[in-house]
């Protein structure tokens, strides 16, 4: 599925819709350049899960854990890791195979360690500030969004 968002608010709204369809154990692998929209869409997903805390990029702490009303959200940023071994050494297996939702930014660095059922997000920012978002391996049902292809 392909989506186009023109503003940060549209990206957050798409995240809200996606978040409403997620199930315990879902893993979202997010790829894209710096400022592509990975954390922005995570804000909407977190809202749908009932997270009340502000969502920020976990670049420096690597993993942020948020208690949602529906389920836990584990927000990971693996940009600073050297690779898959560093990722596993963080103790992420319990999160990846648990009852919460995992969102992994810069997931291309650790793809070999992610569950095969992971939902892959590819973000492409455009010069006008909009972004194109492609989602692969989505098995949770249709996403009703005006710009879906």
C-alpha cells in the first residue's frame, strides 16, 4: 500500500488510523532518511494505543517504553547501533515477541533480527515537505485513507 501525506498533521492522522488496527505483537520496521516522518507517524500510532506521554525520537536512549491504555509501545531507534549483534544485546527479544507493539526506526540496520511478520514502512520525503509512505507485509486489514493506492 502506498500513501501520500502533505503535512505533519496528515502523517499523524495516518498513524492514528494505523494504530487503531494494530494487534499485540505487531512489529513496525521503519526505514527512511533523517526527518522522513518516522517519529511523526509514531505520534499518531501512540495516540491510538492510548499513550498519554509525548513521543520523541529515542535516538540517544535507543528504546523508549510507553504504557498505553490498550497495550505497551516500544519505540526503538537503532541508528547509533553497529548492527544486529548490538540490537540483540539490548535485550529486545522480549519486546519483539511480546504483547505490545514495537516500532523500530532505522530498521534496515537490523532487518535480519526482526520477525518475518514485521510490517515494513518505507518513508520518502519530498522537496515540498510532503512524504510518500509505502507499507509492506500488512495483514491487519484495509487502511481507509484518501491517498491510499
